[in-house]
């Protein structure tokens, strides 16, 4: 007697988790793992590229600004300051650039399946965050091992500043991804804004440089959340007693960029929420 | 007991912009013309309930509002007024395999597709082997989805789609896919659901399967429910409707486009002045023969300097079924006009008309090369009738050939070979 191979006839169904929050969280996880995986499959060096990119940027900026233009002269251990800033900056640009397409690039999903739309933004941010987390851990471990980080109790504040960065990025991501569905020019506009932010956020030079130029300008530039986050990260991570915090530089004004980060998040949330019902028809 | 689905006075209207204005430059330069919309009423006033355990079919011609109704039910679209409420858990497959990624392995796609349904990785892990067994894809678990045949993809997608335990299952045209033996399996699954008392909504063009499985069928036409009842009755009503509609359209249609016809819409940067049909003798007519020549003659007036543009035509049946269509861009023909006020004359000729007897409608359109701005669209632009000859059935002349081979000693006269 011969047995003919045949698939099983029935497939029992599984009860979904009762908590909707758990389902959504799980979907965020699956989507972000997928995009993280897809980003690196097929390339020989895979993940290494996402470390090479900020390192290259760091190398170029170090050469041009620190060595040729002597931008960091006098600042404490500027190369390490630059490295910390560039890793954070790379996260900011990559996360916002991919978020731009998080809704518009998933038209098929949006037109054909129902799930809370914020999941797409959360997944895109999470996947950028994965790269960022690994890069940060690597950079912190290596620089610490080489004796370049003077960690102290103040350094425990670092996660808070990273959290502020994530809140800012999430807010911008919601804003950009929702608006991009209706205004495709936003992609180009955001590239220009990013360029302005890169040079305006005291990444390739210490923030004090603006202050030596003009106090007023420094007060204004200090309101930029990215400048504040980067300056404060340098303060708490690299050398708390040798690098001033934003509060030490511009006084109580330093609360404003934190408020802006939270404000951007709230604005992004509201705009995204308002535009969500129109996504499926617009795509 | 509460019905699983409650739909009450649902209305939905789409505003179709005549030109897509999704760039800032366009918004800034055309801010005044933002009112150029064409309203399309998708659902007029729909109300119905689905009691627990009912297998409901939804049928209707293209553009009747079936898909819109389903999308509102699944919370993809928002209704303008009224509501659609689902009491309980539901799974919706407006298409199988939504969320699948061709670059991932079949196994990873199960996790991804399962997550779209609300299932967690831990729950799916124990189930993966069972899914592969059901989909008959055990050997391909680690293969990338892009290497799967479409039949294999559908099998995987269906197997994942039925993984989540639900009170209501919504399916749009999912039966048209897969090979016969797998379709059998799909229907077995539906039958099992039916026995288990699950509620199912099935949208299909396939009236036979609706008749076979559904307890009740809704017939939609132009955004309204025009029949609601046992499958056999509604199916009959549907056939009647199609026949009547075809007759009515044929009677009322203008033979050719007149300027300012209400069937025309678009920005009118380029406008169709006339569209008429010409036979082999160069005469304008509405009657053609299968296999004979037919020429569509379009006269256009340029109002704005648009440079290169695209002119297209399509033939459809009275009930909306699209039969054929093409445009100058697809056929690599350049059409351009640079001076406002100029006229452009375009002819499209088919040497041998492949359509069989019946009434047909021609639509024409002109738009920019990216398709983002419609200059003019006319439907119906013209209509014609194909004479009944030869007795072939259906809509298309296949131009086929029969070949019969017979042993020489077989008595003659059994069959004769004929050429198509």
C-alpha cells in the first residue's frame, strides 16, 4: 500500500491575546525586526555598515573641523565629544528620513488591512533605535575602555537625554509621516532643514564657540532641542566637570528646548491622529 | 442576542480631485482651484444587520460600493454618516497575504502575517509546523517568499489568514485564487466555520459559489441595496438586473460624443470635441462585424500648452466590465501640442475586431504623461453594436483552429475539419 503525502485537512485557530495593547506592541516588534533585518540582508557586511557610516562622517568632520579649521581647540577631548554627537545625530536623521515614508510607503497595508496606524511610525522609529542602541553601546564601551569617558553619578542622566531625543524623534516622525502623505515636497524640505540643523546644532564644534561669538545668538541656538540634547550628552557622558551643560551655558532658558521636544511630540500626535482617517483614501 | 454586525444608514462619498495636488508648488500656484472635485457617491443609505452564525454574501457589479462597504466595516475608511459596528473579534482579508514580504522566508512571513492578525510570536511558534502542513509547503519553510509560485503564496497566505480565532470573518474575492484542490480546502474550512456557528461575510463575483455557501445575499447597485434575501432569489435578481441594464444603456446611448456632454470631466486643458466610429468604407456607423475593421476617430481641441500628452481609449460592456484598452504612451506613440487653439486629430484602428455580437461602449481620455492630471475623460464617448454572425458564443472571437487527426480507414463523415 502506498501512502500519498497530503497536507493536513484542518487548521485550528488560535485565540488572540485579550489585551489590544499587547497585540499592538507585538506588531510593532515584528515590523521593526523585519525592517531591521531587511536593511542588512543581502549585503556582505550587513550591520557593520550602520556603524561604518557614522564613523566615516566622524572621520571627515574630525579632519575638516577639528584638524584643519581647529573648531574644537581648547574644548576638552573634542574628538570624543564629536563622536557622541555624530552617533546621536545619525539616529536623528535616519529615523526621521525613514519615518517620512512610514505611512506613504505602506499604502498597500493601509488600504487593505486595519491596525492602528501609529504602529507604522513606532516600528520605523524602533528599527532606527535598534541600530542606534547598538552603536551607542559600542561607542560608550570603546571610549570608556580607552579612558576617554569620565563617568560619574551625573552620567546616570544620560538615559534621560536619550529619552528626550527619542520623544523628539517620535514627535517629528508622526508629524512628517502624516504630512508627507499629502505634501510630497516635504521630503525635499526636510533634507534642507536637516542640513541646517546639522550645522546649527553645535555638532561639529563645541557650543561655547557660538557663545564666544555672540551671547544672544547662543541663547537662540540653545533653544534648539538637538543642540541642547547633544551639549547635555557631552556634559554627562564625556566629562561632567569640564564640559558645561546647556543649563550652565544659557541659564533657565535651557528648559525651553525640553519643552519644545515634548511640544513637538504632542503636536505630532495630534496631527497624526487628525489625519489618520484620511490616509486610506489619499494613498 | 446582539447581531454580530450592525450597519445603519451608512453613507460614503468620495471627492475625486480632477488633478492630484500633492506637491506644495501645486498647492501654492493653484490654491484657488482647490474646488475642482468630482463627487462620487459610493454608498447612499445602507442599513442591515448580520445575526450570529450567518453566512452572508455580497454581490453587485463593479463600482457598486461592495469594496467601500467592506472597507468601512473593517475600519479602513471612515463613513460620512451612519455607522457600521462589529460586535466581537474579526479578521478581514481584503486581499490574501497583505503584509507579507517577498524578501523574507516563509517562516518569517508567518510571524509577520500572524502579527498583523494580532497573534504573538510565542503563540505562532507552536503552530508553524501545522501551518506548513495545512498549506502543503513543509519543504519550503526556509525559502524566501519571492521564490514561491503564486499558487504557493496563496496557500500560505490563506493558511495564515485563518489562524486567528474570530467571531466574524470578512473576505473580499479570495475565492478566485488557488488551484482547484486548495480551493476545495478553503471551502472545507468555510463549511467548518459554518458548523461552528461563525459569522462570515463573503464578497464575490462568483455567483455560483455565493449560491452554494451563503444563507443570504445582498445585492448592491450604485451604492444601494437593491435585493436582500436567500441566495437563489438574489442571484436571479442580479441576472435580471444585468440584462435590463444592458438593454437600457443600449437604448439611451448617444451614438457619438457631443461637446459639453455631461459624461465628460477633467481639467479641459485638452478637450475632446468629438469621438466617432468609422467602418472599413470610411463611413461613420454604429454597426460593425466581428473580424472587420473599426476606427475610432477623436478630434481634440487644445486649450492650454501642455506639451506631450497621452490619449487613451477603452471598450467596456454596458455593465461596466472592461474588455480592452490602451493608450498612446503604452504603444510608444508621441502626441503633443504646443499652441492653444490648435486641433489634434487622433485615430485608433483595429484591423480585425475581436468582439462578438453585443452592445459595447467606448471611453476616451486624455491626460498628462504621468497620469496625474486628467485633461478630459468621456465615458461613454461612443457606443457600437456588433452584428450577430457565425454563431460563436461569448464576447471574444478567439481566432482558434481545430485540428482533427483520424486513422485513414475510419469511415468518412464522422468529423470534418474546419478552420476558425
